[in-house]
C-alpha cells in the first residue's frame, strides 16, 4: 500500500514548517518536499499555464528556456477563486503522481518518512493516516509572514485566509509541534515527536 510509512508535515503559511523539516532532516528522516515537486511540475507545464492565464505569467530565462512567474501567478490565484481552481485541476494530479513515485522506494524500507505537504488538509488528496502540524498563534503567523515577504497586513491576511484555519488543523493533528517560541525549544519539540513517531511505527 502506498504511503503506509508516510507522515504528512503540514501547518499554515509562516508557522515554521521549513524549520521543522530541516530539523527532521538532521535527525536522518527522508523528506519529500511537495512544494519543490510542485515548482518542477509548474515549470514543466508552462505552456498549459500560458494557455490558461496568459503570457504575462511566463518568464523567458533564455532563448530556449521559459518558466512560470510564480510570484505573479500567486497574486492572481490568492485573489481569484476561479483561477485557483483551474490551476489546482491542472497541477494536483501531476504533483500526486510525482510524489507517489518518490514514495515507492521509501515504502520498501518499512521506516517512517515525511512528506512536506503545505495544503495537506485543504487538498484532502493524500491517503496518509498520520500528520505533523506545525502550530503557532495567528498573531505570530501574521507578523512572520509580513516580515518574511515584506507584505502589507492586507496581503498577508489574504494568504492566511486562503487556507484552513490553523486552530482547525491543530485539532486534526496526529502530532503537534508548537513553534511559538525560540529555535532551541522548537528542536526539543521536534525531538519529542521523533521519539513518538519511531515508537508508533515499530
């Protein structure tokens, strides 16, 4: 069965999922990064993106190479539900196929591995039974996002509100990691979850 040993790593934007992924990688866990897979698929499908949304969302890297302007496309899909739906209809099946292929050799090892899926609960696409939710308060989330992206409060709230509320995700978590404090505390939180995961998969 696919994804038997997978644990979904998720949270909400600017809760610190990347930091948690880095810590678990240092623990020796293999991590499949769904965002990285999505970027590869997105650039590969640039011709379809151009057909759907127009040439203004395509960047010419050189004479032979084109890619998708992700920032510009992101601005569109976070403010236009219909455009978001079109993009997801195109990309999600392709991303799923890529992630599934990456997971097959990891399943054979019969050890837990992590799939970093930002929109795990939103997509409801992956039959993964266990999840890690990286949590912080909405106030901290908003502050971090504005600082990280140098965005206005309005822009940051638009992105935050496009996802399921972090408090709802918190309740859905198999494992919860609180990232409201400093890095040393976060590392301790991750280590506790590491031990629980290894015990649960024995």
